[in-house]
């Protein structure tokens, strides 16, 4: 499964998958695009649809983790750690308008909703709950980094 990916990348994908699957063991094709966008992966919608059709052989619309890894491995581009940190710091700063070192979970929900307008409030709460581990109602830079990189 995903031979080109190292164990860290697979762990990142597992965390993202689990956040969206919320215990169901699968995600929908729409969620695949959302996860790739959240992870900062560029992709072509048409290519993604074709690959999903290829991976989801029975046409169930349910993408299991192994199928997700196969799909995601086609989009993941290696970036060096320093470049990634810089890009994530810049992205965080865009949402931390006041410069407090954190963003409210309400802003995170808006970001996720922009990435995928089909997410329900219940799904958003579940995703944000996974990220806001300390229950503070805010996401600090470390939590944001962990969400984006799985580290």
C-alpha cells in the first residue's frame, strides 16, 4: 500500500483519514479532495474523479483507508521540512490576524467549511475536536502544525 510513501506520511494520512471518517471506516469521495486541500496538496479535479473511480471499483462511494493511501500517494509531493514549516507559518499567520499565537476553533471551522462546503456541523465539530486536543476552543501553532503534518 502506497510503496512510495514513508511511515511518517502514512501516519499523516491515517490521522487525516480518521478525523474525517469519524469511526465509520471510510470517507466519501468529496472528503478525499478536502483532505488533500487541507494538507496543501495540489490536484486536478478531473484527475481526482478518475482516480477515485479507479480505486472505488465497486462504485460504493466509500473510500477505505488503503484505497485512500493509494489515491493520496499519487498527489503527495515531497517538500523539505524547512519549506513546509515556512509555508505553514505563513498560512497560520493569515488566520491569526490579531497575532495572538492561536486561532479560534470557529475560524478553523470556517477554513474547513471553505475547503468543503458539504461538511455538516457535526462533522466539523468532530474534526475540530480531534485538533483542539486540550479543549481550549483555540488552535495554537503546534496544534495547527500537527493537523497539517501529523507530527
